[in-house]
C-alpha cells in the first residue's frame, strides 16, 4: 500500500495512514447497505420458508402409490386417493400447448431478430403487442378462451361438421391448450430472441459470404446455435403454463373425471385446479392437510424442476451474450 | 435478360420471408382478438341490451305485429343473429314462454319497486341505490337471487385495496433488493441472489395462494391480532410475494443499465458506495423503477388465484382487515354459474374488458417510460 508520508512539521493525525474514505466506518453507509441487504435476505427467506414448509409437510403423504393412483369420486380420502389423472391432464394440455406455441414463437423471434427492419413501425407494433400479451391478466385469457375458442370457433366447427351435440363447442382440452398457447407466446418469443441475439454476427456473415442464402443461414447456422435458448423458452412456457389455473377454469378443466383424458375434445383434471379444490372445498381441512401438502409438492416439484433447468441454460446463454459485449 | 430481383430471383426465399412475416403478425392478431371477443360478449351491457327487471310490461302474443322488430328483440332478450334466424312461429312460442315467466314472479315482488328496474342500467352499476329493506343507499354486488344487484364499486374497492397492500409490501422490498444486488453486493453474492429471487416467479400462484391460506393467514393473525382470519391484508401480502420478482427484475435491469461512468465519476469525487447508489444511480434509474412499479401494478391487479383462495366475500369496506373481493376473483368464481349469454355473464365479461383495458394502459405506460429511459441513457439516439 502506498501511503504519503506527511511532512515533518505537521502533527500527524491519529491513524491518518489507514483512513481511506471507503474504509472509515460510515453510519449511513452501514444503515443503507444493511437495509437493502436485509430486503434481499427477506425475499430469499420468504422463498426458503415456502419451499421448506411445503417439502417438510408434503414428504409424508408423497409416495409412488400417491402419484400413480386414479382416485374414486371422493378424492378427499387420504388412503385411496391419488393424483395420476391430474398429472396426466396437466401434462397432456401442456404438451398440446407446446406443439402450437413453439413454432409460432420461434418464427416470430426469427422475424424480429433476422428480418425486421429495426426502426420500422410494424416492428415496434409487434414488440408492443408481445409486451402487452405478456401483461394481460390470466383470467382475461380465460374469458378470451370462452368467448373466442369455445363460443365462436368451437360452435361454428360443430355447425360445419354437422354435430348435433356440442363436441367442440364446449370446454375441452384443445381449447385450454390453445388459450395457454396464446398466453405463453411472449415467453417463447423473448427467450428465443435473446438466444438469437447471443449468436455472433460473424457466423452469419461467414455463412452468407460462402454463398448461402439468408434462409439457409438461418436454418443451418443460426437455429442450431440458438437451440438452447429455444429450449429455455419452451421449458419456461411449460412451467408457467403447468402452474396456471385461471385460464383453464372456463375452458376445459373438470372437477372430477372417472377416466383419463384420451381425446382433444375431452375435459380433464388438473393439478393446479386440484390444489385449489382441495384447499377451498375440503370438508375437514385438518384431516386432508397431508393430502393437500402432497398435491402441492407434486405441482411444485414439476414446475420447479422445469424452471431450474431453464434458469441454468439461460445463465449459460447470458454469459455467452456478455462475452460478446 | 437483366438481373432478377425479389421473388423472381429466389422464389423459395421470397415465400419463406413472407411466411415468417405473416406468422410474426400473430401476436398483434391475438391482442386484437382478445380485445374483440371479450368486448363482443360485453357489448350488450354498454348499449343497454340487457334487462333484468322482474316485472316488465307484457306484450300479448296477439299484438306482436304492432311492435317493431328491434323492440321485440330486446323484449325477448335475443342477439340480432339469433333473432334473424327465427321464423314467426318460434317467436310466438318464445313470447308465450316469456309471458309465462313474467306471470310466475312471486307475489312478494309485485309491490316491490326494485322488481321494476333494470339492474344492469349504468345508474345501478356504479351509483349507490336504496334497495328495498335497506335504510340508506348502498353499493351492493349480489348477482344471485330474484333481484340481482350488480354494483361494481365494491369490486373496484376490493381490487384496489388488495393491490395497494401488495404494492406497499412489494415495492420497498423489491427495489431495496434490486439496489443491493445491482450496486452494493459482492459479485459472488450477486450471482447467487439474482437467480434465487427470480426463482420466486416460478412458484405457481395457486401455490402462493395455498401457502397464504394455510400458513400465512394464521401467522399474520398471531402477530396483528385482528378478528377475521382471512382478509384483504393476508391476500395483499400474498399478492406482494407474487409481484416481488416482477418488480425486482425490471428495477434491477434499470439500475444495472445506468452507465458505469456515472458510478466511477461519483466514486472518484469521493462519494461513498451508498452515496453513489442513493444519489447518483437511483435518480438516474428512477424512470425504470417507476416502470417496474407500474408493471407490478398491472400484474397485481390481474392476479386471480391468490385472492380467490384467500378471501372472497364482497363487502363494501375500505378497512384492510375486512374481506375483499377483487374483479378477477369475481369473474373466476361466478362465471361457472352465470347463464351463457345472460346479464350476469355479460357483466362478468364487461369486468374482464375493463380489467384488460386497465392492464393495457399500465403496460403501455411502463413500456413507454422504459423506452424513453433507455433512449436517454444511450444519449438520445
């Protein structure tokens, strides 16, 4: 450490050599760092409490039997109940959603990063629409699914196919999935765009310089590189959709189904909705507590495992992005 | 000869590009469709197309021709499309059914003044009304029963109450954490804290609602000793937990995007770390923090499951320790029992449309503020 020795004729102040500004104890600095640090700690604490509480209480009721049993009509009975139809229903609707949302989301992201003129009005409108879609309340998506998919598309489809009974014009798995696809579209677009931007422009230029067309460059060079990002987007969309209940309330979820859903026009049981039913309509909340916790834990394990994978891939993509500057 | 351009040169490329462009318009299409179809179901309310009066002047079936088609349509509560498709015989049958229904009104309502009014009129939707049996004008949301009361003010109050509690809880915590993580924390702490807080957004809202219902409600009651276990306060705090990650990540992003030179200049002039953070970085990033709050508001106002699980009674009260019913909750809880196409159904869709408009505006404000903020930091490109 370089210190300037004061001239002989000045009296040396106590500890003068060690008193750099940043090292001196500053009351306000201490308070400020402490408060903001506490806020951070508090948030992390909330997360930890929620997770530990659910894991601690849910572990007891969780078993292979629990996740592989189709419950009888009275699913409040701890001994015979299970969550298999809910897991299957949730998985089914999420898979159908993915089939719709990934292509549309990825193509939109490709347009925005590769083709769109940056300052044009239409690009800005698309971006504004994507941002807006991300902010629409989930219950409004539910209303939209009911008003558009069921009451408009479904009913007209029934008329076209000359169905006398309502087959498509009623709550069904496909409508729930499509509603969720609209809802998670921004998630896929944003994640894909991020990963497309992380690809060095040099790669594209090299490909074009070698005579490849723009489309070939995108299909053979850009997309394979962007795959982790696209996967992140897909996983995030899936984990968001798996936990959402509000959009499927009127578009396809059922309180109880005796069999597993097998057709796109079937209704289905759902893990998130089941949590809602168990916690608000239980005849005896103390008795069904372990059942409730086990169901919540199943849902949480499902969404969290997905989220964790997405966050890890995303961290890698971001690091790459930062390295590019 | 000459050089071919556009689709003549590379037809496949040209088609692919147009296709990609067309697909990318789907986001715009979806926003438009949402607006269109939610509004479509709600439109009759705006134009007085719904009538809930129990006792209406009866039009005898024989006098059908004396009335205009528009009048008949409104009398029978049909949509224009439905009305067009019906022939005279069906209409006659419907008129008979209507008369029968009007005759079936219980005796006690014959003298009730409330039975004569259309409760979906704007007057009764937003202004207090002195219903039979009450001693003063009141705001009441009570969509079941013979006389359906659709006053939406209690729902607005409930929504605002819960949202404000949520924001008052979430904004200081989230912004404080954002300052700490982006400005003060050591790199290693930062690398760890950021994804952990972002993980909070991975918790489904139904799980947060469950946690608030089973655990938090009892703990908070133990601390504050209020009477009702499930109230707007618990719902608000739970809502706050749900919006913390939203506000945190936007605020953190805004704080990080303040140029390094600002911080370095301040430090070089002898400011301490917290002085730099508080007096230089935070003011510079203030628009971003404001936008984070606005977007958090949009998220909180639209959150459904948490409030639905924690409290649901619609009481007209500003007290935070009373129950509250938000707009989203009302839609979620009552849509299943509302008759498809009936007044209740229409009003729920109208509430949805209002909610959509509110979040649309708050999103737009947030986006514009962030856009300007980034432009300013980049030196007005």
